[in-house]
């Protein structure tokens, strides 16, 4: 993974972490806010009931006889209330009344008659003239069974003679909390994604105004007929390219620095060889044979630098594309035959045999020249890494929507340390027969061509030894008549 990609991913991770922390904070704050709202309503209800009970207080004695039929009627009422996503059909309010000593005189649930509640926080603080509230679980091991109680004083002649406490099961408004959390989560994720997409669109627009739309329209004009799936696939490919472009814009300085540093490292060796040979050629009295050798060395290293520069320019031009400029239907069978024939001279020089295994035919839409360049690179690599007398297999298989082109050699394979580096620019392994390295741009070139054709390239060790490169491309709807296998 390149430094620019790591920087870009780092920015996205920081953005995601920030959004995640914000969402977590908001969602954690929802439950306390609902509890506060519920408690505020309970305070008013408890004060209302306290005023009602005070009307029946005689000489400091609390009379709760009116409450018994009242709550029997309340609990027995039939109603249906649709409160947003909550369908409510019963009253869940709880009420108990204690005397000045904290002894329960009335319990709407009928559970605690005569119990001593003087130590409960809502009762003790209310009897002391303070605000009293508590949350207690009905089932100790179940946090969902918590009930929130709020107390209000019952007064007679200015003296507190008892407490009325109103309870509300937390679970009754817990469904609101869960619903609010779910809504907040989806709204937060949707907003974050929308903001990210908007940032990508604006960034791409700032880099190349309207270029994405213009390229897509230009591609559409080259198409024959209406193909929704192909249009969607091309749109995704172009969007991916736009994201890469935005990534390069964000981390541009590091991107250029990486390129310059790597390029300088690659041409340093041939330039040093040229400089050394030139200095030696300035010496007088050098034998003609030595002079010819040094001149040949200068020519060879100059060609190497030229080759690196040429490949670099080709790769840079490919990376700048978002769409193919020349699109046509390309039958793969004749293309593979042509590539194999072109590689014949290099294969014979290495005493390597190239064998074709074409199971039928397939056609793809793309640039024939670029596809030929990609396949030639893969085949040249396979020949270079093959031992003398070995065979390189060039195969074609077709599935319902894809064509798989395989290039298999019987060389040493890919070392473990190089498996995640083979597609990096300027990374190359030494050829077994001469221990020399290539420019390291060939596979990166192939990868860019595969991406432009909405395909992919994979390189791995083959079963039984050697390496297997597989270029997968989406096939076109045009039918190609099948032919016999070779």
C-alpha cells in the first residue's frame, strides 16, 4: 500500500472515528434526557395527587379510601393510544402513600400495604422537606425492571404528615429511547455518508471541473444501444477513478514525492554506470576492445533509462484516464493467438514453448491495443521466469459474464515477501537466468489497463509450482461462434 493511500485511508478513518464518537455521545445522552422528561411529568402528577389527598386529611390523619376505587377504575379502563411507534393500551403509573413515619397506607399495586418505607430515598427526603426521588428494580438482576419514583409531601396545617410517591416503569418509555437511538443512528450514518459523497464530488470538481460528467457522456456516445448494467458498471468505475483523483489531490505532495524518490532510485544505477564508463573513456591509451566494451555499456544503460522513462510516461498517461478513448468489440481468441505468435521469438531464444489452451471464444468491449499490451507484458514475464525447456500456458475460459485469461509458467513462483508488492511501481524480482530486474512497471501497467476495462488482474503461485496470472474481463453481449479447443 502506497503512502498516499495510507494517508487517504487515515483521513477517512479519522472522519469515521469523529462521526462515531459524536453518534455514541448523542445516543448515550438520549436515555438521561427521556428520564428527565418522564421525571418532570411525575413531579406534576405527584403534586396533583398530594393536593387531592390533602382534602381528606382530618387532624393530621390521612384518609386514602378515595384512592382505592379510583385506581381500580383507572387500571380497568380500556383505551387505545398510538403514540408515534408506541401503541399504549393500559395505565402503568404506580402510586403509594405513607404516613409521617414512612408506613405504607396505600399501594395501587396492592403489594406493600403496611411496609416500612421510611428508609427509601423518595420517602425519607420528602418527609425531611427536600425533593425525593429514586429508581429501584422490581427484579434485582434485571435492569429493565427499574421503576422511577418521585415523592410529594402531604401537608396539614403547614406540617408534613405523609408522602405520596408516583412511580413509572422505565421500560414504559424505554421503547421511546430505543426508537430514538435507532433513528439517531440511521440519520447520523446517512448524514455522514451524504457529507462524504458531497465532499468527494466537490473535491473532484475542484480538481477537474465537470470532467467526470464529460467523460461519462463521451463514453455513452460510443455505446451501441441501451445497456443499464453496463452503464452502471462504467459509472462505478469512473466514480472509483474520481475517488483516486481526489485522494491524489488531498495527498498530492506525498504522491509526487514518492514518484520522484522511486524514479530517482531506479535511474541512479544506470546513470552511475554511464558516468563511470564516460570517465574511463577519457583516459588515453585505452585499447580498442576495452573502448568498445565501455561504449556498449553506455548504450545499454542509456536504453535502460529510456525504457524506464517511456514506461513511466505510458503508465502516467494511463493513470490520468477515466475512460477508454477507443472502444470496440474485441474477440479474445484471435488476440491471444496474435500475442502468442509475437512472443515466439523471445520464447525460442529462452528455449521456452508457449502453448495455447482456448476453450471457445469470448468478446470484450475495450481498447484492443491496450489489451494486447497487457497480455504481452504478462506473457513476457512468464517467459522470463521460466526455466530452459519449460512450457508457458496461455489459456482462455469463459463464464456467463466473464472471460478469464490465464498465463501460467513453471518458474520459481512468487516469494512470500513479494506477494503484496508485485503490483507496486518499480518493484521487480530478479530473473532466474540472468539475475537482472525489469523496470518494475509492467504489472502496474497491466493493473491500470484491467481497471480501465472494468476487470481485475491477480497473480499468485500455481498448484504444482510456478506462477499464475489471471486477467478477468467482463464479456460483451455479442456472441462469438465457438471453435474447437487447442
